[in-house]
């Protein structure tokens, strides 16, 4: 056991080298948005489709896009769409907000979620 403790810092360094942090890419996020999100959502202000406009979604309280009729689950979720919450939601929407009407099953790849969120940050 003492030998393992002695090499623990080297294992940590090896993990960092093996799993470098990838920068978020808003351009890739726009492509992912067009592929996965634009079926139901728009990135244009004031235009809702099956889902609400995602223009200005960052730091917007859930259930508050003007002119969109939300599910009770979203309106009463108490969530604010900050990047951390969006990441959790995009992982598994129905797990974070049981009763949501959003049918999207989730985006399991954390890098893709980060890219989508980076794109959403540009929509102001």
C-alpha cells in the first residue's frame, strides 16, 4: 500500500495527459444545434417552434420564454439555464425535469454538450 501512495501523483499526471481538456467550440456547437436542436427549437429571438426559442437562453429561468406554452414541470422546476444546469439537462432532460414535454433523449457526449452550450452562449 505505501508503494501505491508513492506513485499516486504519477497516476494523476498520467490521467491528465491521457485525457486532455478540450476547448469548447461554438462553431461545432452551431452544427450540433442544427443537427439535434433545430428540429424543435430556433436560435432566432421571439420565434418559437415546437420548443421555445433558445435565443438568450443562458441564465434565463426555465419556463419563461415569451410566447411559449411550457409544461407545468418546466414552469415549476425552479431551474435557471446556466451552463451547468444546461449540461445536466442536455444529458437527460426527463431525468432532470420529470414530466417535461421535451422528447429529446439526451446527448451523452460531454464534449458535444459543451459545444452546444458554447454556441448557446453566443445567442444574445
